[in-house]
C-alpha cells in the first residue's frame, strides 16, 4: 500500500489565487456602489430638509432668506473652495434660518464627488424673492437625473471665490465645446429652486442634446 501525497500544482494554485482576486474585486466594487448610493440618498435628504426650512421661513417672513442678491453666494464652512468675495463661507450658510430651526445646517463632506472628482459644497443664493439651493457637484458615481436634478446652479468648484448663480450655462453644463455628460455639473448636483421658465427671474432649463 502507498500513501497518496499528491499536492496542488503551481498552475492550480495560481488559478485559485486569480479566482479569489476576481471575487474580492467584485465585492469591493459592489460595496463602493452601495456606499455611494447611501451617501447620495443622505445628500438628497439633507437638501430636501433644508428646502423645507426655507419654505417655513417664507411662511413666517413672506420672503426667502436673502444673501443680498443672486450674485451673492453662501457656502458651508467645510467648502473646499475659497471664501466667496460676494458672499460667505459659514456654518450658517442659509442667513436667518435659525429663526425657524435650532438644528445646525449640514456641512459638506463631498471629497471625490462630481465631475473629475473635484468635490462639491452646499451652496445657496437668494434675493428674497427667488432662491437656489444646491449640494453642488456633490453626487457620487456617474451623472444622472435621479432626485433634485435642475439646470440651475453656480460656477465650478475652482471658482467659489468669485461665484454667482448660473441658469443652464454652457460653461458648467458640459457643452462648452460639444456636449459631454461627464462634464455636466448640473447632472452631478442636487438642487431645488422656485425659479421656473415663467417667473420674473426666468430660466429655460431645456437640456442639451445627450443630457
């Protein structure tokens, strides 16, 4: 009688290692996807909650919390961009909202979001009659139209120091030189506003071909 001492060959071991590596990669991708969807859902919820506070303020005051004009942009204190020259970078980035809520406003933590992974901020502007509220360039993953997609917003992240409101603008809308959906910040943001195509501060939000 002889004892079978056959062991795995190098080829068999390599096959096992490759299979394990593939399964691990699939698991990491799936986990990252779940994380991104959860973060996006939390961001949408935060924007919707702040929008409800803005509406509550309007119900009490008869106007929206004003930054002094649509060219004056307020960003949250964690915003990676420079302090806006015509606005503020502050924890209280919705002026006067403490009159209807004692809860702190959300602060951005959007590293790696948006186009080219530049990251984004919570951004707000208002003249009292109209407002734009956005988690600007804050979406994880690819562009989409899911939840709070508007073609209203602001300049790119690198220009927060001289920011202002933009309606369906080519420079941030991905079509400065032929439309590219992956360069469309509007599609990487969550935005609410009372501006429409028929208000006195109108915006034609017709998307470019391919959006």
